[in-house]
């Protein structure tokens, strides 16, 4: 994967990340101070206490700044796009995955839909997304839409491929998440494919897709490059294909 030229911020709530960073720094300073003062046992205990948040912070920074891009490059490559498809990124944020999909669509169209909540991604907004589309050189083949994934402003069967990264779990209710999956199925064309990466509720997504008749539904974990640390569940990918039109 080539180096990304856009600026995609950090996933999730930055207040929590800054708090975790502060705890880790203060604890490390305390451990060093205790060791220099001769309280080796206390220093070791303090270091052990700080290990989990420090590990979580390290994994989080790697995943949000590099790991997820590497994994999504592999996911998009596995879709073997022809280059003329219509692709929708559900909950596109600042365009991290949207731009990567657009690069694979020289004759196609990539659309991103989002409500642009900054609580879900730092600096989230249409202007940030627009800047990234331009930075990656794909502005001419992309469209940004402000909308709710539970009621998307698209006609039935509008897209050949649906992708979503770390977005659907932000809907708090089970009914709302189920509705988002139903909307994805509705707007996906027959024989269309879906790829959803998320860190929660992926089993329910897979079950709902199967109930809607999708074939080849599969759920798998995405490994350490897409893991946020010991305090978080592992990110998983759900894929499947919408049945073709009756012949």
C-alpha cells in the first residue's frame, strides 16, 4: 500500500485517549522516581500497573494510524474490483476507506455517507473529507452525502459493493443497527457484495444478513493490526453476497 497523503485523524473519543496517555505518562514517571529513590519493589509494581494502559495506547495508535489501512487494502484487493463499480462507504468519516476504494475505481464511482459526528472520529466533517479526497487525487470520482445509515437517501439496488469500517456500532440500539443492515441490503444490487469491519455486534450483522437471504456470509477476526488493545474487543469482518435477480 502506498503512503496515504490525506489526514485521517484518530478513531473514537479523543478524551479517553488523552486520559489514557496521561495515566501512562504519570505512572511511568512515578515508577522511575521510585526506582531512583531506592524503592525498587514499589517501582516494579507501578510499572506492572501501567503496562496494560500503555499496551492499549500503543496498539490503538498503531491501528488508527497504520494498521487499519494495511488491513483494508487487503480487504479491498480481495474484492477484485473491475474498476467500474458503484461503491458505497457507510459511515465514511474523513474518507480513510472511501479514498482507498476510489483509487480502485478509475471508471466507477465511490460514495460516502456520514452524519459527521466528531465523537466518532477526531476532526470529522465534510470539509476534512473533501480535503482528503483532493489530497488522494480521487475527488472527481467521489460523492459525499450527509445522511443517516438507518434511512439512506438512495434508491433500491443503487450500489454494486457496500463497505463500512468502525461505524455501525456507533448506533446504540439493536433495532437501529438491524435497520442499518437492512438499508445496506436494500441499496445493494443483486449479486452485490458487502464488507463490514467493526469492533462490536458483528455476529448480529452476520445473522441479519443471513436472515435477509445473503449467501456466503462469513465472519472472521482481522488480527492484531486491527486490534485496539486489551480493553477492547477484536475487530472482525463480515462479508456476504446478495442473491442475484431471479432468472
